[in-house]
């Protein structure tokens, strides 16, 4: 394996780890929030709401993290800098 291939594999593992960590934290926070807010409707409804909100938040956060990583690393630097000013 070449050095660039090894670096790309390490970079993709770090990207996946960051995305998984952020998605897990955000999914857990929204799961807890939805469960707490819906607790007055009964335990069954609160758990369903929490699992639904946590699952959707996890998937959305994971996909957004991967998209942001892609945009950050693969867009040309000159394009990004020229449009920010």
C-alpha cells in the first residue's frame, strides 16, 4: 500500500468516528428530551416518541456530518475563501 492510501484510510476512519460520535450524542439528547416532554402522556407514548425522535435525529446528524466533512475536505480552498468575503 502506498502512503497516500494509508492516509486516506486513516482520514476516512476519523471522519466516520467523528460523525458517529456527534450523531450518537445528538440522538441521545433528543431521545431524552422527547421522552421527558411526552412523559405526561404515559410511559408507552413517551418511549415511542423518544425512540422516534432519537432515531431520526441520529440519522439526520450522521448524514449531515458526512456531508459537511465532504464539503470541507473536497471543495477547492480558493472557492471557499473567495465566496466568504
